[in-house]
């Protein structure tokens, strides 16, 4: 009986730990938001409620940011992700880059790695978790902070 | 059942130990770099007025001998480094260049910074030299960063690109050498993740010598140039957006080698940074080992009929000439002395630096 209870508990815990990657909600253009790996979010204009655009955080291309413990000796280093912009029936691949050794960026005209394309400005502001030491981050554990505006 | 319980406890303990062992600071990687100079007391050595530092270039290529920086890029790297430091009376003498043809090294991306005090990376010492700064030039599509082994240190790796610039042949090489010679980032202590071992520097400069980068004449820097600076003009565009503990707005210098600024904007060290480098060289055993003592090259009655470059601490030349459309470059750390006559024929060139 006790064994059955243990097994039941282990099953519940493991189910609880499993990532529920697909999140579905809506944000407005110009608002910063966080999206988990493989998550999808609808994005709309606050005036028109046009929510045809969806953003899918589809992939981490690479993460070679210098570990934080080495950042006082490091210059540059980058990570790259892929977003899918889904608008009506069109899907566009949007690769975005972020520099290492800084936690978070501002989305403005001067952000070096912003991407202005297809009538939108995409800013990757933050990528978590930040790598520590030489340990690789499980790709399903990433989340991004984004800001997307209509140009 | 008891056995299962113990197994679960053991498993949890093992996981905790693995997580603890992988946390920064446990496995020998220093979580911060102490201010080397504050640890010196009465033993402080007065610096010389000039230094010649030995360097080795290590060019990383595949096992097949392909890839990596070209000879032209390697030459640019050396010339950029020499040019960036020569006005400060720090000269670099290239003691040698080797090619490391090895796929494993060529693709290496993880480097453990110096924790054992020898100045080199703890997990990467291929072909290293105790009498020089080892500069590992990786391919322009590898790394995408520059990393020094320590502050002070005697090794660095650099490769890849950032901001559309090949890092290895850019001023970022001078940035990494700055770390080796004792310099911190200009935002050290301000950015929270770099606060260990320092404290935020105030814009009014009152704590500039003891906080931040420990150099009083570098302005406080919030490390925001990559999203608040313009690469083409090297201007700071966020006056009023970021302020220190006193509410004063940051106005960082976008031209300092040691800032997080665009490579094309890096152009100088401050007098305080130069002084700190000289003190570090004089007082660091690992750096003192890289110093080449001043020698004099003496040349008399020589006709230069082909392109020639001479580098030394002092150069004394007498009764010589340059012919045959040749270029002669004399790079002297301290001085060049010309006695008697030195003829340069029409079409030939003499350059003295």
C-alpha cells in the first residue's frame, strides 16, 4: 500500500514538473512580455484589437554568452533565438540576437541587435536563464523577454 | 521500504551536491577578481618609465590546417595592438607566432579562467609561455568574444565577430590586453553582476579610486552603451535616463578601451588607467616575467636595399642609407639615435616610430 502511495506521489510530482510550454494570451504592441520556450502569444494593437499576429518562441539557435562568473574578463559573447511571426496565414522566421554579460536591454532606436522587418520592430530584451559555469541550459527551460512595436 | 527511503535520500543528496559543485566559485573559477594593487603594502615596486612586453600569437586552425585568421588579419592585429599602446610607452615585442592545427582546440568555446595564479587559463595552456602574454587568435566565425585569463593575466582568447567587426584584429584585442595588464571594465562595481569585489562608482567621482574600476579619472559607467550609444558616431544618447545613487545622470566615455563600447569607438586609456597598468606590471610576478629588458640595436654603415623593420628598446644607427625603393621602419621603445649621415634615396622611405 505504502509503495503504491509513493509511486502515486512520484507520478504527481513528475507530472507537475513537466513544462507546460504552450501558453496562449494576448499582449499589445509596445508592451514588454515574457514567453517561454515553445510558447505562443497573440499580439494586438490597443486601439483596434487586431489580434491576427502571433509570436512563437520556436528555437534557441545557440547560447555562447560568457558565464557571469567570467564577465569581468569578457567582451561581447552572444546568444541567438528564433521567433516565428504568424500573421493571417503567413509565417516568417525572425532570428534575434542578444549580447552576453548584461542582464536586460532597452528597446529603443539605439539597441544594436533590434530587428526592424515586415513592418515591426523586434527587440530581444532578456534571455533566461543566464548560463552559469560550463553547464548547458536545457532548451525547454529558456524564456525570453520581448518588446514588439509596429513601425 | 527502508531501503527505498535511503535510496531517495541518497538521490536527493547527490543532486544537491551536483548543483552545489556546479555553482560558481566552487570549481576553482573565481567568482570575482580582487583588486590586485590593494593587496600590496610596503612591498610596492616603483614602475619603470616604459615597458616592452613579450607576446606570442597562436593561430587556431582545423586539423587539416584550414580556417582561422589570415596572415593579413594577424598583421593587422599586431599593428593595432602596438599602435594602441605605443603612445603610453608600452610596446609589445612579438616573440613568435605558431599555428595550432587541431579540431578540438579550433572548436573550443569553454575556458576556465586562471585560479592557480600562473596567469594562464586553467583548462587551456597549449603552447603557452611563462615569459610572454599568450594571445590565441580564433577564427572569425568562432567564439564571438574576447576573454582574458585574469586581472592581471598572461593569456587571452579572441575570435569571431561582433557589431560587424572581426574582433581578433580590432581594438577589442587591446581591451583584453588591458585586463591582462590590470584594468577592469569601466562599469565594474556598477552593474550588479560585477559588483563583487567593488562598489558602484558615483558620477561625481568622489569614490572613483576605491569603487568602480578603481581608477578615478574614468567616468562612472552604467554599461548601457550597446543600447544607448550610436556605433557610427560613438555618441551617448541616454543623458537623463540612467542615474547613480545620488540621482546624477551617467555620462560614460564611449571611447575608452575598457568600456563596453563598440570596437570602432575604442581609442584610448585615461592617464589613471595607464598609471594602473604600469603599477601592475611592476608588481605582478607573472607580468614581470613578460617584460623584456631594454636592449640597444646598433647599426653602422649599412645599405638597406629591401623592406626592413627593426624593433627594439633603443636603436642607434649611423652612416647608413635606404635604396632601391625600399621601406625601412624603425620602432624604438625609448629612442632612436641617428649619428653621422642617413641617406634616403628618392622613392625609398624611412619611418621612425
